[in-house]
């Protein structure tokens, strides 16, 4: 089994130029290195999203299912956000 597998891909001109620029400036030694770095970043992002869902979203969802009364109505959340924004806007205009 080879250590690397060869792939042929097609890219829009802007993405191909971006890769070429990274190689030309010496940021990466080859187009393959750029693609590998991009895939690593994508894997890290996907893992971070999965971890966030698993560790933060699911427990909050489960808690809300167990006790729906702990939720805050959307109109109250919206009013609070609008009030905070208005307050910050007033302070910014006054230079505070």
C-alpha cells in the first residue's frame, strides 16, 4: 500500500491561482502540500463542530427537553438584544 495516493482534481481558476501563489511565495513547497494543509484544516474544523455538538449542544437540548420551562421566549430574547444594541449605540454616539 503506497504512503500517498495520487488524485486528479479540477479547480476553478481563482483557487488554482491561490494555490500557485502560495507555492510561488514559498509558503508551501508544492500544490500537494497546500491541499494537504487545507484538508487538515477542514478535518480540524469538522472535529471541532462535532465536539461542540456533542459536548455543548446535546446537553443543553437534553436539559431543555427535560425541563422546557427553563427556556426564554424568543420575543423576550429579541427585546433584550435590541435594548442592549440601542444602549451601546447611544454610548458610542456620546463617545462613552
